[in-house]
C-alpha cells in the first residue's frame, strides 16, 4: 500500500550501527517550518518500545536569491537571441530567462541557467524583450534584473537600405483621413523591411517642424491602410499633406517622400446622413470604419477591450477578460512593451518606477511591502527602520535635535540625543519656570526650580541638597553641611555649622541654653590650652557642666548663676596638706572648720581634697 504521508513527513528507519548512537537525517523538509520529532526502538523480534518524549525543531528560513547581474544581451542578432550570464547569483537554484513578443506572446520562460554561461534561444525575425530572474531551491523568486530589447533578423536575411515607397492614396472620413499604400516602390523593394512611417503636416515640401509621425504601415508588398485621426496637423478645413518613409530592421529610416497624398479640406465632418437615427449600425463600425480623434460620450460599452497605443509598444489597455495578449484589468505599458502599472481584476496594484502622488492614501486592511519615502526623504521607512527629521506623534514633537512632549520651548518632557540630556518640568511654557528634573552628562542631576536647585549630583559624585529627610542608613566618609539636627523643634540633637560642638535641647520653653558637648583650643598668656566641656541644658536658670582640661577635670553646678560646689582634680603639685596658701593639695583631705576662714587657694570649710 502506498505511503500517503506528506513527503516532508516520510522517514526511513535508521539502523543502530555501533550500539551507542545513530545519526538521523530527514530530507525534503519545508523551510521555516516547525516539526515535532519522537523516537522509538525497533527490537530484533519485531516489537517496538514506547515513543520517546517529543522534540520540536524549526527549519531555517531561506534567503531570497540575488537579482541576476553581469548579463549581456545584444541589441541585434540573426536567427536567435544570445544571452550571457557571467556570474551565477547567490542563493539561486536557477536563473529563468523571460522573453516577450513574437512567438513568446506576453512572456514565458525561454531558457533556465543552472550555472553561469551563454544560451542561444531560437527566434524568428522580430523585436523581443528579454528579462532574467533568479529562483531559489524552494521557488522563491527575485525581482527581474535589467530589461533588454533585441531585434532579430531571419537567418541568411540581408538587411538592405530602405528604398522609396510610392503608390499612396487617401480619402476623407469622419474625423480623420484614411491613408492606403499599395505596397510598391519607386524603383525596387528591399530586404529587411520593417515598416513604412506615415507623417502628417501642413507643408507640401515636408519642411522640418511642419509635420509629425501619425502612424506606421507594417505590410510589405501588399496593400495597407491606416486612419490618421484629428491632431496637430490634421485639422478641419485645412489642407493635410501626407509624407512617408521606409524603415528597415536595423531601425534605419529612408528618405522622407513628401506629399505622397493629400486632402485639401482636411478630415471629414459628420453630415445629417451620418447621425440620423439608424444611420450608425454595427456593420458600419466594423474594420475601423468609424475612427475619431476626439470622442465624447456618456457611456462606452466595449465587448472586447479598449486600447490606446500599439500592441507590443507603449500603450494603455482596459479589458474585462483575456483577449489575445490583452489581460483583464487596467494596464499601462512603456515603449518596450513592459507593464509599468498593473491593476488586474483579481485585485492589487503594481507600479514600476518613480512617481509623485498628492492627496491621501488610505488602506482599510492589508500590508505595505517594500521601502517607503516621503517629503523629499525627510521621512523614510527602510528595512523596518523609520527615519524622520521632524514631525508629531500625538502631542510628541520630533525635530533634528530632540523629542518633545509639546511645541513649547520648555515642554513637560524633553529627550535630547544631541546634548545627551533629559528634562522633566512641572510647568511647561515659553520660559523655564517651576519645578524641574534635569539630567545631562555635563551638569549631572538637578532637581528643584530656578538657577539654584535644592538637590543636585555633580558628575564627580558630589551631592548637594537642602532639607533632606533620610530613612535608613547613610554610608559614606564625610558629610558636610550648615546644620545637622534630629528634629526641627522640641527635644533634639543639633550639630551647628562650626562642627566643634554638639547641642542637646530639652524641648522646654524655659530653656535658656541647650546642653552641649564642645571643645576649645586657644592661647592664654602665650600658652596653648584646650579643653572638652559637657554641659546640661540650662532650664529655669539651673544646670551643670563638666570641663576636662589638659591638667584636670572641673565639675560645676549652677543655680541662679551661683556656684554651689567645686571639685578639682589636678596633676601633682607640691603643697602642704591642711591649711596653707597653695591651691593644690595631695592625698584626700576634708577641710575642717578649725582651719579657719577660707582664703585664696585654701578652699571652703567642708571641702573634700584629693591629692595625688
């Protein structure tokens, strides 16, 4: 029974060759596709194990092949079209050669390259368009490369110089002049015939600047007829002179034969017989009987197609179905016969080349593929990247230097990539007022208002702030400021700007002076002296202090600014215990009242003296 599994899912069991591991290779997978893979042991007795857990693998995506370059196609050749591909494009499986016109119709692949080289494509005499396009292994195609045009001559055909045609006649018809050629020449015909150019002018001598080409006759040695419509030199009531010249297959134009036929009254006009009811019937419209230079009508109903121009050349075509080489839809072709605007009935619009569009473009759904440019290149979309030198997105303003949240000179938000700056404002406007946050690589961080923000961090790491509230820990080497305190009022500890003392406030309204720890260094009588003093707050004129000198400690109690006690502990000085004039004693001594009235240096009765 045939395996109905899709080809990319058909696998072959892999034998275990060395009993340790095996390599599994699955071919024919699709690009950019995710596959679920499981494994199963097949035992020698024909039994199989359970399936392994599933694994998911995604095949790699394929890169579009490069456009064919280094291609050579001559402008003329005999019997065939030579095409040379000097280098084979990357990521390509093959390069298709598309040929248009003649036996190739509206275009088909006439040859495919699989390597660089030269191909010779057989073709009868005629004019052809050649284009090359790369195809990847999964049939992803590139865009077409350079368009080549080539004229092919029959094998063995000799291209002769054009000779002078004769045998022309003409007649007036409605809104035009019908010109006929008998296919004859003044002397002999020539080989390599391409066409007879027909010109219409206002001068019988074909003076340059007095005529223009109005058509071509393509049949040689047979009668040809064309209609020359109203135009620059084909005007009602004025003489029209017809000139002609032969053209060979190399494009060489022979001598213009002046005034080969003429119509003194110009093109014909409609008469009553032409427009009476029933006068215009289908039989009269066949074979170009009715040809006009200008047509005005409310409705035009064409059962075949409408064409302006010549097949296989520059033209505009409109059709509802395929009619020969005419495709259903609306198409505009350049002079090489290549479509430059395509609007098929199946939907879509394709435009080749540059152009200018004014007005709005609206897409209800779908996707725009390719690059986009607007405003002379000021706005572009290239490979998914948007570039704009100015504009607005919502209220956001874009210019060359910054992205702003409004059109104000000082907006709420400004991102400046040129100056490496970010600014946030609470009061946007024409001037820089109100609170702001500014960050840049020159000044660092600024938070506040005006010229002196309350908080800033310089680029060297220096932080300056006013009224800082900190919770948690502060880790650092040095904190410098004017005042440090634990609270703005009540019980608190303060370190003033001098930095040589710490003050303790009781919080009492009767406090006249805070408690403190301070130190002093000074010169007294030319001698340096320093001490440390610890004082309690003076509340209701009560307090105390301890002073540590280099040579002792002083404890002092204060009540109503009067000393109530005095204790001195100083270094060893010579003195006599008991009474005496020395202010310094040794050992421990309590002064008795028997020492008499106190005098300088002897203390007061009841004092405790400690001498060491």
